[in-house]
C-alpha cells in the first residue's frame, strides 16, 4: 500500500469522531513492531519521529528514509510525522524528505513569536501539500502540566489557528510527557470547549500517562490524534530485559531486540482498536 497522507487519516478519524493513534519511532525495530501491530488490527497508524530521536541518531535523514520505506510496504494506511520539532530547519527538512505531516512546537516562545514562526513553517509546508500540527499551551513535565495558567485557553486557541492556518492543534489539558504511571487527570470540560470553538482536530500529547478510560473519555469529548510513546517503550524494554535475564549468555542483539519488537504488536493493536471504536459526542 502506498504511503498515506496524514491529512487523509486525520480527516477520516475526525469525520467519525474516533481517535487516530500516533506512535513514536525510536529505532527501526520500533518501526517494525508498530507496523506489525497496525497490520494485526487492520487499522491506520501515524508513525512519529521526534526531534530528540533524530538527534539521537545523528540526524533525521537515515531513520526517516528507513521509516518511509517500511511504511510504504505496510498493508494498512500509514503516514509519517515529525513530532515536536523546535528546530525550524528540521521541520523544513522533514517536508522535503516526504513526511506526510510535521509538528512545529513553538510553545517555548511568547505568543506573538510562536504565531510568527508557526505561520512561516505552515506556509512552507502547505505549499508542498504537507499537514501541520502546532502546540498552544505547554504540555510539559508532570508538575508543569497541572500548574495554573499552563492549560490551553479556547479563545486564544481560536486566534492562534486563524493566525497560523495550522491543520491540527496540540493542546494542554492535563497530560504530561514521559509519564511511566498512567495517572494523569484530564480536563474534559476544556477539551469539549476547545472542540466546540475550533474547526481543526485536537491532539493529545503525553497520552502514555493517561489511563484507558480517560483516553476514551477524551476522544468522546473531542480529541482526535492520540500520541503514545513512553507507554509502548515500556513494553519493548520489559521484553528485552526479560529475554536477557533468561538468556544471559546471548550476544546477538537481534535476538533480544526481536523480543522487544514482538512485544509491541499486541499492545499497538489493542490501543488502535480502543481509539477507533470511540466516537465523539454527537458524531457517528
């Protein structure tokens, strides 16, 4: 199956009020495990490469080209997305490499600067048919995400989307990045207010720290794209650790990386199925 544009996957999920899973790539073994899980579920997937991941690999291009090649071979619709790019030039590189979408993260800037840079990135991407996600409100660490004044304001979100022309908006509603416990409490009323105010899909970052029932409620309240990384990394790492504990003499890294890769498959399929069966209030 040909590589799918993120725009199509997001439009399909938004039309039914369901959730679209977007799972982070760490290395090629993650790509393979994530794709196998999506194929097992028979559901579309957005593969995400973050700026941090690109930096770990010494640059975006090698892992990006491998991920794009693997996605093209998938039997289900798959798109490739640049996640949390604070480097403007990296966003442009992802567009030029053939990504279906990019997320430019200007949340560290003051509002006016965030608007200016995000608008510039969006113009570049849209001229080349690439979908753009941005962030308003800071989805930060566990403490910061719950601090007063951090959550996304619906009125400001409307102005931001109008000024930047972005296609999707990541909003701060109580989740936090890199949580290893699924204990985050989401502001469902705020999600509903944002959904009612905006004409673009909402994105939930930090979903690894959100329990299943809260994710389901968030999708029902209006979330579309559901980002997951740390939660799935845990399945991979636990499987590798167990394999090495049981096989302390192994030296072939393919053997324990295969265990990690295989451990992703059922959880990826489960999450994608969970997200796809929920429907936002008032939508079918």
